[in-house]
C-alpha cells in the first residue's frame, strides 16, 4: 500500500520540498536522493492532505534537474 510523503531538502543552498508516493518514509527519501544526489534531506513526513492542498509541493516526476 503506497502513501504520499513530503520530503524537505536543501538543494544548491535553497530549501525545497516535493511529494513522493512510496511504501514508507525511508523509500521516499531514497527516491529523492536517487533523483537528486546532491540534495541534503532535511525531513520526511506523511503528506498533510488539508495543508498540502492549500500550499502544494512539487512532485518528484514533475521537476527538472
């Protein structure tokens, strides 16, 4: 069963966050690290449906390097 997680990271001195669909938080962090090896992962949390709808994050597949 997959869930959505929000992963916060620092990338080139800027903080960003993306939503990732994964089985657990560790896999979500590893997916982000695989896409962006230079990123520093700050946090991983379950997606807050109410708050994240008001302030949406980028999806990992939708972003460019």
